């Protein structure tokens, strides 16, 4: 498969904006090239448009080359770029597997890309696929259901699908299933999305990651705004990856709390079913989701009501919190 044949014609021929920091990125003593305020302090300079230092660190964290990475303003920027690079508005379509993350559909609508919905099966796995599209989003572990998609099923899909396949691994660090990052060299149409927002614990800095072959990443770089990741975010991202001990411990702790919650919530009379989770949340089927949601709010606990979502009747999505927060949740749930 040739990636360039999937790219929109106007993007193929686009001459990207060349910023001051693109044209000169070496060492110098005096920068008079970008109209910054040279009298100012720490953040007076535009940031590195390609985030080279941060990418080195992210690349070694993930086990890929820096050239195989795109960093953006959350995964949301990568999702939007996938549409803008590959999908001709009013013409191309995207294949989605609901119930799944809402941004894929919202971003499709913003970009005027037709959505083909093929619902997941009853146990939240990929259905038999009979649709062609330019782009498809798989989410594993899936939000809001929490389960992994079967690895063999995803690989088969990536092999057979005639377009770009984005596999959203926002929750992969909480899963026992290995990442598909190891497959990016084998499948040029595969883009893996990860994020600093979940296991890495940095939702506030807005830092999303797309991992793919270098040719595809270069199209992202061509289309993205020149300074899409701020200096503050680049700094905080680098700091976050310095403490791998903390990262491993926090993931282990959250997985333990997740399993404890299965036992504790499972013994609450109001709980009908807890779906298997490879993420840091549970999809929980309760007797009367709206009522339970309201009761929890009254007690100061906010969960996500997913009862209006396909295949999620009477379901709440509950994030694993601190041990104390989890205990308070369980205490209230036990009384309902
Ligand atoms: C939380 C989440 C993200 C993260 O999005 P950011 O923009 O990086 O914060 C991405 N995908 C899914 C499925 C999520 O649940």
C-alpha cells in the first residue's frame, strides 16, 4: 500500500509554512529572527516546532525512532490531523465501531467526513467488516467498554483494510495485551495513538502521541500548526518521563485498585454487571443508571452516565480513583 496515494491531493502538493525556528534550528548567541521580545524572560522564545528533545525521550519510552513520532495538543490533535491529511471533505468516509470514544465522530463531522458505523459485537469485539473507507478508528482498550480488542482481529483488519487504520491506545499501559507499536514497520497504514493524559498522569498539559512510519508522520508535520506544543508542555512532558519508577508503581497500584473494585462493587445489590476492564475505569451495569448517577452526585461523586450509549443500557463508567475515593464510592454504592 502506498501512503501517498491515500493522502488528499491538496496536502500532497502543499508547501508548508516555514517558521523562523524551522529555517534555523542550530546553536547561536543572538536570535533576531522571530520578532520575540528579547528583553523578556524564560519563555520569550518560540518553542522547537518539532519538539526534538521531548521526542528523544518519548521515543525511548515507547521503543521507536523519534522520526516515527508526532506530538500534538492531546490525542485530539492527531485525530483531527488524520481526517485533514487523508479525508476529502464531502467525499471520503471513516469507519467507526461504536460504542467508542466520541471524538472520532465529532472530528469527522467537523471535517465533513461521512461516518460509517459498524457496531461492536455483544462482547464488544470487532464485527465482520464489509465496508470500505479511507480511515478507520479502533480503540483498544476501548472507551467506554474497557476491554481489549482481540489482537489477531486487529491485525487481520489492518492487513485487509484499504485505508489508514488508527489504533487508539490511550489506556494501553493498564492492559496486559502488548501495544501494536511493534507493528508500525510491517504495516504502513497503521497509526498508533497514545497520550500523556491517562497512565502518565498529565491530562492538564495536553500532550498526545501518534506513532507511525516516517513517511506518514511527515504528512502530519506538514499540516500541523508550526508551534503546536508549547514550551511549558514540552518541559513538563520531559519531566514526567524522568520518573519511570513512579510510572510503573502508579500503573501497578491502579490495576490493583481496579481489581479490588470489581470485588467490592460486585457485592453491591444495585450492581448488575461489571464488564472486564483492561483500562483505569469500569463499565458498570446498575439497576437504574440515572437514579444511581444522581444519588452519587448528591454525595459529591461524579461518574459518567453512559446509559444512552449503544450496547451500554443502564451503564455507568466509573474511573478508578485514589484508594480513599474508591472506598467512599463503594460505601455509597453499597447503600443504594
Ligand atoms: C482519554 C482518551 C484519549 C486522550 O485524549 P487526549 O486528547 O490525549 O487527552 C484518547 N483516546 C481515548 C479513547 C480516550 O479515552
